[in-house]
C-alpha cells in the first residue's frame, strides 16, 4: 500500500503562521515542510522509472501532473478518476512535503513526483542519469502574476497586501522558491549531467500535441495515436478546468480558500500586461537582461511573441 501523504494529511501540518524558514540556501514553508525530511531527499535511491517534474512555483506543475498521469494511463481518464483521490496532487505528490521523502523509498514504481526544490536539495543519484527530470520553465512575468493570485488562494502562504508589495518580494526572492532567476539558472546549467527534458510553458500553449508527443518519447512510452489524442484532449485548459482532480476544487478550504478565486485561473500567455506598470516592466526587463545574459534562454512574453 502506498503510504505517501495526501492533501488530507496536510491538515496536520498547517499552523498558519505563514513563516518562511531559511534552509541550506532555500526557503521552506513552516508547517508544510520539515527541514529534516528535506535533507533526506539528497540521499534517496533513484530508480530508472522515477520521474521528477521540477518547476519554480506557478510554472505549469499541475498541467504536467495531468499530462504524465494520462500518459501512464494511456489516455484513460477513468483510470485516474476512479482512484478516489481529491486531486492529481494526491496521485502525483510533492516530494518535499512533510513525510513524503520517507514514504518515497517504499512507494511502488513508477514513482511520479513534482517538486519546487532547487538542484542542490534533490537526490544526488540524478547525476548518475538515473530517473528522469522534466523541467518546465515559464516566462517570469506571468509566473509573478500567477504566484500573486495563488498567494491569495493558498492558506499556507502569506496574503499579499498589494501587487506592488508582492512584486518587490518576488524580485528579491522573499517568497517560497526564492529567486526565479537562481532556480532556473542552476537547473539549466546542470541539464547535461541529468536525464532531463527542458520544456517551456509557452511552447506547450502553442503546440500541446507536439509537446505531449515529445514527453511520451522522452519517457520511452508507446501510445497509439488514439491514446495520444486522448492525453492531449484531456490536458487542455478548458477540459482540465472542468475536472475535479485537475482543478483542485475538492481540496479542503483550510488549504485553498476557494472564495478567493479559482486554482486554475487563466492559463494564458501575457497576463502580466494587465498587472505590471510601465515602470515595473522596465525594472523587470533590466534585471532579466542582466541575470540571464549568459543563458541562451528565450521566452514568449505575450500571445503575439
């Protein structure tokens, strides 16, 4: 029996102090993460069938959960929904949640996990090219906006006083996940050492079919065209928004305050334009150009990009 904790169990770890706890160059959320548990992750044994989806928060984690679970089920939605879980997060949990690293070793294969952890806190065995890593990157302006709205929804995070305040905290890394720039640069710089697929949120938006096909090939899976089409169809934003497992509306209200908005909000490219001031956009661009000058990564910033 799989002993991985679920969203139901997270109740036991919530104390609503909204405190970020510095730990080995990263920040953890008090009541959601345990530093001792996180330290166990580094020495975990990794199986070839393990798949780790790595993201900075609000970069497509839930989307990739849906895609991978459907690929594993060969496009059979009923096979997922019939497991009696509250969300896809219970079927494909966060590695760093309290208790999850201890449960990971005993979990049956294939072990599919999502994580926001930085490279240096992940299993060292990944550098032996064991397991697979899928890193999803999203243009950081949209990440910032999505993260701002998520802070209003998630009870384990501090509710921002204003967008301006959150903008400043995001830029300095005073949020869970720390600085976006460091997260993506560190993972990207180690990509050749790992069995990694690097994919962007925006390319998935533009051509989901090709993206899913690439993911299937990376995982070494074999799907018929009909199965692949089912995966693509049930991984679109409009379909996911109607699916209880994918839209997280069944997650308890003491974890997600559903009165403050929807977990799946817009899922679009360029929403930052309706939030950023001209000055904020210019400030962000200047920092981005300086931080990313040595990294050949390009992002789509709007639907016309």
